[in-house]
């Protein structure tokens, strides 16, 4: 094989790669915050809401979890404009990621909520706490300890899945890589660098989440 590696053109475009990386992080972090808000609301509705709310939440979860993310992305960007809802690629990508994460995180948070002993909830009732206070103070906080690893993994998965949004020309890292490839024709070098960037981001966030869990969410050793 006589292929010669030439990373010069790739490294010369580091401002574009940095911008794409920052856009990927911005998109992932924004989708995570908004998706968790959706998930908490849906988890409350599924565990404590009236029957109509539970039916709607269950339908939403089943619909999103049993359809491909790419199809969901196309629905928001290509299908909804037919009824007058037009978004930029970035906005459509963000909404699709929020909706997707919301469905998966709802089940994670629900599992955490249902892991809380009923005695704690009864104690909250005995203290005359309101329903939203019991959910926020008695249920949600302890449940976070149990579900934090799963939520951390879901964030990393969402960040890696965000590469799909490049198909609608959203300005993420993969989109920048595709543009560089069309200009330089150094596909091998470009995607080696992009792979290394995604891997580095995943490892960095894994370390950050493990540190947060160890320092803030783990129970003290009572031995």
C-alpha cells in the first residue's frame, strides 16, 4: 500500500474543527438540559399523574423508543414544514434530540422514582408536605443517586448520536468534517482526527461524571 498520510490540511483547519466541536457540545448540553426537564415532567406524569396523562406519556415513550432517531430528525426538519412549522437545521436538530432524550430519560427517571421505598413517601405525607414537595425533596433527590450512571451514559450516547444531525446540514463536528473532506479529499486523515475528538470528548465526560458521582452522590463509608 503506497498511501501517504498528509495531516497538514486537516490540522490547518483546526479553527473549523474547534468550532464544530463547540457546536456539538452546545447542541448536546442544551438538548440534555431541556430533555431532562421533559423527562422529569413525563416521569411525574407516568408515576403520579391522572390516567389520560399516563396514556399520553406512554404513547410518547413507545413512539420515540421504537422509531429511528434519523426518521425523527427528518420528521421535524422535512415533514413539519408541510404544515407551516419551519425551523433552521440547528433548531430542528435540537428539538429532535430533546424529544428523543426525553423519552429515554423518562424511563430512567421513572425507574429511579419507583426504587424509592414507600415508607419515605409516607413519611413526607406525615410531615404534611405537598405532592410537589414530596416529589422534589423526598423522591427525586434520592432517586438521582440511583440513576446518575444511566443518565451520564445517556448524555454521552446523545453527544455521539448528534453526529447524525449533519445530514440536515446542522453545524456540528461531523458536518465540518464532511465539508473539509469535500475540499481536501483527505477522508482517511479527517475522520481519524474526528474519531479521536469524539473519543476524547466521551472519555473526558466519563471522567467528569465519575468524579461528580464519587464526590457528590456516593454515600459515606460508615465502616
